[in-house]
C-alpha cells in the first residue's frame, strides 16, 4: 500500500540527530495524529493545502521548513527542523489544541499591551459570544458570524513577538485590524508597530477604519475575496 507523505514510512529519515522531522515524527513527539499536526501547522500559516499534500509557505520557510516530495507518488509534504518542537508559537497552539492551557498562568504582555487592554476593556458581547472592545469590533464580528465565516478574536500571531490581531480567519490565513483611535499618539505608534510586523512576516492583512465599518457589506466581500475567502 502506498503511504501518504509525512507518514511513518516516508522517505525522509526519522528522528535522527540533526535530521529533519516529518509530520508523523512530530506527531509522535506531541502525541497527536499526523493529520492534526499538519492542520495545526496550516492554522499557524506555515503550510497550505496543495491539490494533494502540503506546500510550504513563506512563513514556514522562515522557520526552516523544507519542501519535500514523495518519490513514489509525487505528493508534496514538508519536513521540519527539530527546533520546531520548541517553537513558541507551535507550543502555545499545541496546548490550545490539546486543551492544556493553564488559565492561571501569567500571559506575557508588554506594558503597552497591558495599558491598551486596561484603557479599552472587552465589555461588549457579539452574536457568537466573543467579548470585544468597541462597537466597531462588535459589528465586524457579527458580520463575519452572519456570513458564516469561521474567525478568532484577538488571536496571537504565530511569531516570536507578542502581538495579537483583532480578527483571524483560518480560511485564507487572513488577519483583520480595525484602526479606530487615530487621535491617540500611543495608539498610532502601536498601529505602526503592528503593520511593520505584518509586513515583516508577509501576512495577509485587511485594514478597516470607521468608514469601512459603515459599509461592511461592500468592503469586506471584496477584501476577503482577494485572499480566496468567499462570502454569501
């Protein structure tokens, strides 16, 4: 029987010192299936689905993932350096997937992030139960929910820096930022820092302002379609 790329019988050497690890090897290390490990890598934006198999993204390449191809079937897959097991974004997402988050653990945030959260507490409940920080965010969240688009609110980006997006859409690996406090110098500085990081890592970013929020039916379908996310 022909094994899928990334399976235990893949052509890539298994967990040898200094060797690349297939998804199956990583899966054994973290006690998940190879399918779920690949799904996690995909959610982090490190790989994307091919017609068959998986293709490496620029973000995956940046952490030294290597594109491979099964010599028998030609199906693409990705192998990873052993350091992937210690990658901060991977380990955090792994805990979430396995339900091992420690709610009592202190979340690492900068003083600027703490100040922002204190200044704009999440007190508004959206249609899908998210607690958000402004009416504009509530309108965006409700629009995504009514459009049946799976999304996360304040998802940590899969980078070493501690940065959280406003919204994340797994389909298309799209991040949405709403900029609503343009008269605040600290907010403007924070905005520039976040945009610089999005550009640094080549993430798909949709930026919304107050005028966009007033016209979400016109604005969001067009912006999302650019990244392969269809609405209605």
